[in-house]
C-alpha cells in the first residue's frame, strides 16, 4: 500500500514539470536556459538578484556579518567595477565571479572591502585559502543553503 502511495506521489510530482526546449534542444539546467554564450554579467545579475531576495542566506554562506542594507550590480570603484557590492552594517563585501578557471583575487585587491567572495573554477593554493576574509567558491553553498533560496 505504501509503495502505491509513493509511486502515485512521484507521478503527481512529475506531472508538475514540462520539458523546456531552446532551439529544439532540451534545456537540462538553469544556466542552460541562457544558451551557450552565457556571460559573466548575466550570471552575476542573477546572483545579485538572489542575494537581494535572501541576503541572510548568502551572507551566512559567505561569512558576511551585519544586516544587509543594499546590493549593487556592476558597482563603480574609481576606474574599475566589481560584479556585486554588498553593503552591510558591518562593512562592504565584493563578489567577483568568473565562468572559467581565472583567479579573480588580484582584481579584488583594487577594491576597499572587508570581505571578498571569489566565485570561480580556479583552485586556490593553500596559502590563498588562508587569506582572512577571502572566500574562494566553486559553487554556491551547501545543500541547506540552496534549499533556503
């Protein structure tokens, strides 16, 4: 009896989904919906939007303290710009994202921020992992974080 109930729920859950096609091909991921030319600016715009919706979830993940007062995309810093600037009551945080294995650390050195979050496929050295208030991430969050968003 329990098996039939479980199977019926699985079928009901599946009926809530429909196939998404882009150019005749099945889209199998969120990022895939944007096509093959996914730009960093689009990814960081999505991430900034999500941070603004659930700032505590992301600040917990990134180690940012205080209450978030604002989230800015492509924020200007003299002649440069950061992908995402988070202003908390305890200070500023910069989020730099790369879609490849580029190390964004040197780029963030130009910005005066208490925290630096580096989203990249780059594998930091052991010394880089020990830099205070700098977090390298290959993906965002533990499953618990993703579920809260």
